[in-house]
C-alpha cells in the first residue's frame, strides 16, 4: 500500500528521489537512472514492476509524473505480471488518463494486449467505470468488439451495473442487477461508459428494421418504430426502413409450395411478408458481419392465415396439448 502515496521529490542527473508512505511513515528511496530495476520485473514473485506500481497510485498527477520518469529511463511498458496484466491494464484500472496516453505512445505498446483472463485495458476501464480512460483507449484505436474469456465485451461489462439518472438524481434506466433505490456513483459512472462506447462505434448499437409495406397495412410498424425511438437514445439504436423484399428462392428454402401458393392469394399480405423476410435476412447479415451487435425486426404476420390443412393440423396439435382446441 505504500506505493499508492508516492511522488517524485527530486530529480538529479542520474538519480530520481521518490518519497512514499510505508506503514504510516514517509520514506524516501533513490533510484539510479538508468537502473536495471526499471526494465525487469521487481522483486515480487508476481512480476510486478516499478512502472506497474506507478500506474496504481491514487493520485493521477503523481502516477503520470513517475510513469514518465520511468519510461524515459527505459522501463518496459510491455512487461506483464503473472496474471498477464501490463502497466496499461493497471493504468486503465486506476483510471489515469494521462498515464494511459503515455503508455500507448511508448514503445509501440499494443492497446489490445490481453491478460490471462482475456481482458484488454478497454474492458478493464469499462468494468471500473472510468470514462476518461475508455475515451483515451478508444481514441488510440482499441477494439471495442474484443471479448474476454467470459465472452464479454467492454460494453457488456459496463452495462451489467450501469444506471442512468435524471437531473434530480433519480434512476431512470437500470439493469436487472441494480436495485431501484438511489443509484451508486459507480453505476452512474458505468452508464457514462456505456453512452461513450455506443457513441464511439455504430457496431455496438441495436439495428431496428421496419418497412413501409406494414405501415400501409395499419400503421403498426410506424408506431412501433416511433416507440423505439422514444424509448431509446439515438446512440443506443439505429432505426432503418431500408429493407428489400426477400427473393422467392429464400422463401422456398423455408416454406412448402402449398404454403407459398396460399400466401400469394393476398397480394398486400404477400408483399408485406416478403418485406418482413427481407428484414430478417438483412438483420442476420448485419449481425454476422459484425456491423451491429444485434438487431430487431418489427413486423407482423402479414395478415394471411395458414392453409386449411395446416390450420387443422395446428388445431389438432393444440388439442393434444390440453389447449381445448384453441389456437395459440
């Protein structure tokens, strides 16, 4: 714990004097520049280096000051401890923006370097609710879609306990794990991280698809899309009515000729069905290609019923399930 209150108190030609608190007592150590201790793991078995210690200091200014001295003296920013955490991971955990920027600029350090857990510095900063560090890492090109060994992205770890508040400090959007009482500072900080990530990359937003054919059939889609835009912030979703009808070959790959022939008897419903299927096809393509993390298609059945023989089969199935013969 002593390193957490350390600071550079004097600089000499070949030495740096560092003051720190050890068991409540302020002490000073002189480090030679350059010193082997700056470039190799420290004396701890976990491989924790002086640079990593500097990155964990409580005060951002002291952390940046000491880290700058260590890097200038040749300290390795690539070194990882026994858990795979580098100085960049520790700086992200502490939320020291300037240190993060120093490390990214130093020695061509990979901004997406992974720990044993698979965590990148961005995932750690997001988990800790440090929006400034997240912004610095995203600005340096960090991969916002990277997942750790738990298959979680930075957005997912931040959203777990994120809660937004209104001007009066009341919770207005909470994840299931968050109680309905007054939100904690940490949960509000994580909400800021969520907002930042969603603004930073459109791939993290939910794609909401609707189409004009359904709107002409009763306005269901237009009202649903309107509700979506009212419920969610523009940075959370991307609403689009750019939907092409599905090709007949796609429909034939799923449905029987009898079903298709019956569906084609209602022209308006058939057009709506093709548009709806086209929306699903686009949604799948967007998610699989990584253009969006997920997608929602707003649509109805198109208004046509199943062919008579299929209706009878469904009613028989419902009756055998104790449903009284009523359709579900």
